[in-house]
C-alpha cells in the first residue's frame, strides 16, 4: 500500500474504523463551483419543496463558506456507516405499508453523534491546536458533495452515493477541521460506474429523477417525511403514486445493481445493532395496523427517525391510493 503524503490520514482512519465506520475519505473543505452553481439554480427553481430552511440566507452562507462556522476548515473527513442488514431486506419485502430501511431502528443522528464524539475526543487529544466539528445532518453543509469529492464513492444517477463493494445503504457524517489532511489515497478512490443503466430513473413513479438530479418536491421521501404542512389527506397528496411507502422510499436503491447484486453477494451487514429493525415490526398487529394513537406512536417510535414526523403525519401517510 502506498503511504499517503499526509501520514496522519492513517491514524485518523484507524480511529474512525475502530468505532464502525466502513468508509473514510479525505478532501478539501470546499464545494466545487459547479456544485455551488447547481445549488443556486436548484434553490431558484424551488425544488426543495416546503423545506424553506434550505433557502434561508444564513444556511446558504454556511453551506457556501465554511469559515462562517466559527473557524476556517481546511479539510473534511468524510465518513460512511453501513445500515444494510438481511433482517431489513426481508422485512421491507414483506411489508404492506413500506418504511425505508434506514428508519427501522434507532435514529442515526443519535448513534452517529455518539460515535463521532469518541472520534472527536481522541482527535482533540492528538491535535490540541486544531479545531474539529462533526455534522450528522446537523449543519447546513453539503455532506454528500464533500463525500463524493473524497473519491471513495461516486454519486449515482439517483443522486445517492455508491461504494463499489458496499452499495448505497450507508449513513453519512462529516468532520470539518483546520488540520491539513490532503486527499484520499489514489488506490482508495473510485469512479462513476453507473454506465448506461437507468433502472433508478425508470422505477421512480413520481418522475422525481433525472440523471444525477433530484426534484425533492416530487420525491416520495419528501412527500412522506418533509412535507408536513398539511396533516389531513388532500387531493394534492393523494395524486402521488407512493407505491405503499408511508415513510421514506427505497425504490431507486432497491433496483440498483450495486445493492441488488454486489452488496447482497458480499453479504454487507451493519455492525451496529441499533440499526437493525426493532422487534415490534414483526408483531402481527403491526405494521398492518393503520392508525396509531399519540401514546402508541411514542411507544413504537421514540428515538427512531420516524419520531420527527409526529403521529398526525404518520396517520396521514397511511392513506394510500387503492391501486398503490
């Protein structure tokens, strides 16, 4: 193995893999101009739907200029944590009302922050003169773009990141630092392997996808999670063919050959028990039970990603088209 020009990469990668991260990449803490331009157009066209926070001035300022975080980051440590499991694969395939695989266990924000805190503690001990700050969807920074730029994954036509051995079922986290860490070693970098495949584009029932572009306002994940303006079922809501998805959607990832073939063949499995499906999903009375009370919702979904939408939106999402 070729030693990287920045030897502390090896030490940092060891810290990150020790707590379970499968992917560790390094890149400059900056967003390429082409991506900034695309984001500006995406915001101007309001493809963020009702996620108004995405277009607020302070969010754009941090997203575009990391020095507004309170220090000037020079490098990004880009991390990926696998959540795929055979239990989840079997469960989702049997569900009448489908829930995205990532939401079947404990909220990833909670677990990845804990793992990140372990890394931060050691980093601050090793490099006391440097600053470090972790993001798990907690800062308005483009984690996906930075991770793509690290080169250890590529961005698929469905806009999700793909690893050639692990597929795309993994969570992201980024640690920004003013420590100079350089780029990922050449032997760990990959290139776009989507080729002429368009399975993800063709499977989307709401036409939310174009090659490498997503209109979030049409995405089933957005409709069932982020679009919380109305708790009642409206004609506008019912017009979308959600294919029985009531929280999130995995359609574009399910058909991807890098999940359907490679990841399955490699028996990729999460190392974190908290990401495995909770036991109640196998209860015969759930998830066939359509509507929940406030108390039932809290009992099932406390510290779950689903908790953030609340019982009213959960119950709204249960109403599907008859042909869904």
